[in-house]
C-alpha cells in the first residue's frame, strides 16, 4: 500500500474520513439514502481508495500516485455516478427483462473490470481469477457437460445480473460490508488508537507471562483479545507476533513452535466472540439470523479452540522444561488495571448491547462513542480530534479490501444463481457421496482449506455457502451448524499448509522454516479441525438444546480438548507412551461428542490413561518437537 504524504496524502485522508463519516451518518439518521444508494456509495469510495492507495505492481513507486491510477479512480466515479444519474430507472426496472442500452452495457462491463482490478490490487489475484472463471462459465454453459451444463447466458444478461441487480456486485456480501463491517472496523481502529492493543498485551503478560511457557500463553490471551480489534489473522500476527514470538524463543520455545503458536492464536480471533471476522456478519445475513445468534453459537467452539491451544502450550512447556518470564520483566496487574482497565468498558458496552437485542450497527456506533468518552478517564489514553480523524481514516482504508472482496464474490454468487449451478451442484454432491454426510463434510472441509489458501476468509466462506453448504443442509444438518462448519475451515486455511498466510507471517518474524511451522500449527490447531464435525452432529455445542445438555457439553468438551492436547504433545502427568497417547486421543473424541454415553466412556478411558501415567515409573521428558 502506498505511503502518501503532502497534498496526495491529505486528499486520500479526506476521502477516507468522508467514507467513514458517511457510513456512520447513514446508520444514525432516517434521512440517509436507501440501501441501493448506500451500496453505490460504498463501492464508489472503495474503488477510488483502491486505485489511490494500492499500486498496480508491488514494486511500484510507493510515495506517489501515477496518472493512470488517477484515471482509474476517475473512471470509477463515472461508473458509480451513472448509477445515480439513472437511479430511478435502475432501481425500478425488471432485471434481465428490460433490455440494456449500449451505454448500460458499457458502464456495467467497465464497472465489473474495475471491481476485479481493484480486488486484485487489494487482496491478490486468486479471487478475481475465480470470478473470471465463473463469468466464462456463464457464457459457455451450453458447451459444457454433466452438472456444469446450462443453456448459456448472453453477454447482456451476464452484465445485467452482475452489475444491475442486487444479486451480483451489489449483493448480500457488499451489503454486509457497507452496513456492518465498516462500523466494526472503525470501532477497532478507535480501540487500537486508544492504546487498547498494548493494554491487552500487558494484561496478558501480567496474568500468564510468569507461568510455564508463559510467553506462549500470553500469545493466546493477547491474540484472542486483539482479534476484537483486527478481525484478521495476518494483521493479528503482525501486531502481536513482534512481541510474543521473540519472548517465546527467549524462554526456550523452538522457532517453529513459537511461530505456530502465534499463528494459531491469531487465527482464532476470527472465531472469537464478541467481534468475529467479517464472514460472521455475512453468515448472519445468509441465515436470516441476527449477528447476536451467530456470536452466541460460536462461543463454545471458540472456548474449545483456545482451551486446546492453551493446554497444548502448557504440556509442551512442561515436557521441555521451559520456564516463564522472570518476575522483574512482568508488568504488575494492579497497576495495569488502575491505568488502563477502562479500555475494557467499550467492549463490555458492545457485548451488552448485542445481548440486549440492539442491532450490531447501533452497538458498534454507541461503543465507539463510549470509547472516545471513556478514553478521557486517563490522560494517557484520551483521544483528541486528531486521533479521532486518524481512526476514521484508518477504518475506511482497512474496510476497502473487505469491500472489494465482497464485491467480487458477489459476481460469483450472481452467476451461481442465474445459471442454477447451486441446485445442480447440490444434487451432484449428494449423488457423489451417496448421501453419506461424513463424506460430504470432508469434501467441504477440503474445499474450505483450498479456497482459503488463495483468498481471505470472507470470500472463501461465501463460495462454500453458495455451492457446498446447501448440500450439507439437504443431508439433514441444521443451517447454523452447516454454515459454521464452512466458516471454521475458511478461517483455518490461514494455518494449513502448503499455503498458510498466518504461518508465513509468523515464520518471517521468528526466523522459522515455513513447512516446520505449518506442521506445528496444524497440531496446535487440532481442536479447530475436530470440533466442527462434532457440532454438526450435535448442535448443543452451538447453544442449541436444553441448558443441562449445553452445560454437560461444555464441561465434558473442555476436558476433552485437554485430553486432545495431551495426546498431541505426548504429555499429561509425565511423558506419555504411545498407548497412553492413543487412550488420550480416544478419550478426547468421546468427550467432545456431547452424548451422555460417550461422555461416560470417555471419562473412563481418560481415567485409565491417567492411572497408567500415575503407576508407570517416571521417565525422562523428551525434547520439544
């Protein structure tokens, strides 16, 4: 991204602040334009900022904007402006029934090309390539075979569907970005500017830094909290990792283990309530549910994810004889809480508003306003006009990649709907798996990981929601569980080799090998790969069912993830034999299944493994892997 100064930097800052202010205004007043206008404006701002801030090539001059990019920004305004000039006609016409004029075709075609190019600049080429493949599929359907065959769309219908309807570029994903995501990103930038990130790190160090493997546990606590600010695994790594990875290496963690722990902890920020990744808001729209319902459903799996990681770090540290940070290097919890604990209050305000039934947009705006007021409780965290303007600027800039990803994903969804591919693909997947749910889930898992290798979580999830999730629901899975399953594996692609972006970022900080760090990350994130299969078969893990079922699922599942960590790290009370590891693994799988019978058997198996450890003579701990 370009680092602009002077007049160019001022102009970009004004555009970005205007984008944030408009979206806040649009949620606060009844006089704001309708949803169509909001989407046109969201796309217009995002396209302009894409071409002003992101160069065509990574090696381009970073401190100036070439005339060609100024031209593309102006062309973006022309395309969006055309939508406003012809607003009544575009909003009230019957799509694909009223023929497009030559100018309509030109504007729609150029607009789609601008969206694809802006997406390529902001998040990479993978998603635009996928969108182009689907556009070709739309035009060439009559020459394809099997479930891919369809009658073929004309160029006019393809442009009409993709640009002039609410099932293409201006579809649900962009609606979510312009309605919810930008407000939560703005809240995150205000929180970061107030010093909350450093507070989270100090707080984590104070409560966990001195324990065995303390810096690894600090990474878990701080990254789960920092996810409230970033919502991005890679961004989380790049902020937290510079502190936690060197600390882990200093206390004895191998570079690969340190990088893996930070990557896995940072990835969990997208699945950790109350503020999850952008895909969670898209999921709520697809489900027709409130974001609060999604947030509550995600709570238990997130608890298991971080619980298993925390236990794995502890067992790894004890097995390897690692210590925590020296007491003199640790911040004092009481002093931290006195100076900065007020920075927790805006997050509590947001959570309370969501649980009380207020809309996410209202909650985000009120929490942001509360943060500005609360920050003045301490002079060191007080946010003046300059800090507020910078936060508004950064919030808009951080929204741009999300908005462009959503716009390009909308093109794919529009083609899927217009060609009927979703229905045919669902039938094909059911036939291919012979109706076996487990096989369909495995295919969805693999697809989620592969899609997530080349694109952010949100578009990767959207692809699955359009093509794979309907088949899982058709096989009898609850919609919330089906969508959450796809969402999980879209997130976990960030730590799954061979392309694991969060691991790459962490390994670059820790000087670790990419493949070794990736293998370690899969091990530390094991609960994230296993738990989704269990909540598909038993939705009580998603807070669906009676309270006694949910409580039992939480208690036994928490024991299960500890047993899983013991199996993977080959340690519980002492170094574990292969038989004991097998018993721990079996106990974990049984306890993660919330059924009463499997819980009883799982507790028995776990007891047998612990008894074996207790009675067996103590051996020497093995070095960390």
